[in-house]
C-alpha cells in the first residue's frame, strides 16, 4: 500500500518533488514506517527489488537433474510469462515512464540487475567449483537477458501495446534470446 501511494504521488508530482514525509502523510503512516520498509526512496517504486535480485540465483539453485543454468532460467521465465508475473512489464505506462525518465531510478534498476548477476555468479561458482571467468560470464549473459526483456517490455508498453501483445512478444523474445545463447552456454552447469 505504501509503495502504491508513493508511486501515485511520484507519477502525479514527479519523483524529485515528493518527499518521504509526503508519502507517509498520504499513506497515513509514520515517516519511520516508510523508511523501515523502504530504506531507499527508489525502492518505493522498485518495490519488487528483492525478487529481481534473487530470481536468477533461485531458479538456477532449484533446477532439476539434467537441467543447465540456461535451461533453468529459460523455464523460469516461461513460467513467469505463463502466470503473468507482476515483475514483467505489463501495461502500466505511467510507472514505466516514471522509471525511464528518472535517472536515480534507472541507476537503481541497473544496480539491482548487477546484484542479480553477482548472486547468480556466486551460485555458479559454488556449484561448479570454478572461480574463473566462466561462471561470471554465464551469470552476466543470463542477467542481461533479464534486463533486455524488461527493456523490451517497457518499450512495448510505451508504444501502446496491450497486455496480450506484450506477453506474447516477450515470450517470443525470450525464446530467441535463450536460443541464441544455447550453443555457447547450453550445457554449462548441467546437473
């Protein structure tokens, strides 16, 4: 609820023109309540950040016997598309414009994708015992696919496409991205 109120205020008045005190007052909570739940102002908008940071590592850690890291991320994204995961861009053009047009939000989003990449690399290093470049390269490639798919969804929303078109396009883009990576990393970290 606090995140929703904050996002509405940011869209209406601009991110830089809304304070934490404004958010607290509009949400009917104490300022300390806001900062306890959202230590960074940016996370009021990017409230699903913990899922974003942990998603890839979680998918790879939970992969089935016979699955590679690529397979795990591919299957996880397909499942998220199937269930219309709220972390996948979907029709909220105001939110997308807010994120796209606010440099501090862009920087935070970039930072979160970096954290996701690092967490996935740590899982791959631990599982493979390889502390060289390979696990970090695989993690970078898979995190970049996530980021590029987010960007593609954002582009389509701002282009006026509806939810069904966006999810269909993202499913196709994901298949293409993972297929392109298959020859290079398709067997990496296979269980």
